[in-house]
């Protein structure tokens, strides 16, 4: 029995070491190569929602969309190390008082960690892994790369992933040609893009996009935000396209 236990433990350690090295290698590779597919995207396709996706290089992305998603989702993005602790504390207090109306406080970095490496859900295991992957991409990728991946993989409608697919679907143009208002409309839908639709225009997006536009004007005065959305990008692999 002891001998069998030692053999099992030996294999458990080997598997753990292999998985650790594999995920570390994958994180490093994704600093330059776009994710081939994510669990969220695969789930969308399996559910019958379809999968529209077209990765684009950072230099082909609209300045407006980078500014808009920061304004809408994470206004202190350049200044945190992956987590907005004040917002997390507020969300925890809110959720204790109103458990039926759960409020999130995920940063852009956390959303990338969840959408690239993990699955949707609120289990403690998933949240723990999200913390790990968030710190890893902050250390290995850096803010510019995280932002580029975010606008390329995040869901922006039913079966629509990434800004290029969203721009083509909603406005019949490339992501690099989005106006400020168009970018603000897409960014306004991000809390729940299947519910808060850009087309047909939902009341939430119609209301929120004006607020996002005002926040964009304010954030343009932040030199750290400007450095992230205007400086030369890291090279990416050729675009990958998927259709329904």
C-alpha cells in the first residue's frame, strides 16, 4: 500500500509540474500570438450562438475603441496592478446587502484572464485561478498587450467576439475606422452585450454611450492613458477569422 501510494504521489507531482510548465509556456507565447480559441468562444459556438471573430493588429484598431473601453470598463487601468481593490470592496458590500443583484468589479486585466484562460462562472475555484492568471499576464504581457487582447477577444454581442467582428456587424466598417460615438456605443454594451444590444439599440446603450463619451474626454487628459493607446504596439500574428 505504501509503495502504491508513493507511485501515485509521484505521478501526481509529475502531472502538476507538466501542467504548470505548459500553462506558463502558453502565457509566454500569447504575449506575441493571439489565442487560437477560448472556452467562452467555443461554448458560444456549441450553444448555437455562432462565432464571429477576426483578430486585428493594434495599429489597425481605432484609437477611439481603446479609449472607450477604458472609459467604460476600467478607468484606472493604467494605474493598478491587475485589481481595483476599492471597487472590489464596494461590490462585496453591495452583494452582501443584495445577493439577488450581484455586482462585479472586474478590471480589464481580470476580464482578459477569465476570457482567455478560464470559463464563465462565479465559483471560488474559478475566481482563485483568475487571480493567478491576472497577476501572470500583468507581469509577463504588460498593459499594452493586455488591452490589445481584450479588444480582440471580449464578447461584443451574441456570437460576436472582438472589435473587428463588432465593427463589421454593427457599422459595416473596419475597427480602425470607428468614430468616437460608434466606439462608445460598443463599449457601453460590454457589461452584458447579449442583453444591452448595439443593434437594435437598447435603452441602456442609448443612455450609457453619452456618459462614456464624456468620460473619454476626461481620460484624454491622462498622459498614462494616452501612452497606452497611442504608443507603438507589439507585433501580432496574422488575423484569424471564424464565421457562423
